[in-house]
């Protein structure tokens, strides 16, 4: 995964959320992107090689994972 490409996708996702705040699909997409990017560091070893998930689960990016979870919860509450 290329970090710059992921960052740009997240930036565009956040723009969509601002432009379409009432669209739950847009919020869900951003939440999924945040959750996916949170695992980036855990997917690669120090030499850039792919690493099995069970070996590196502790390296998950907590901040982005929490951001994705918060987005998902917020939208779920808003739909009720």
C-alpha cells in the first residue's frame, strides 16, 4: 500500500462527508477506509516484506482504528 495514496483517499472521503453529511454510505466508506489504513503498519515488516496478521496484530494503528469505529458508531446512532 502506498501511504500517499491512502492519505489522499482519506482526504477525499472526509471531503465527501462534509459535502454529504446526511448520507450514511459516505460515512460508512470513510469508516472502512480508516479501519483499513489503521492496519498498514502491521502489514509490513521492517524490510517491507508482507507479515501475517496473527504475527503483527498488536501493531494496529489505534488512532485510525478508533476514528473508524467512532465514525461507524456516530452514523449508527444518527440513523436511529
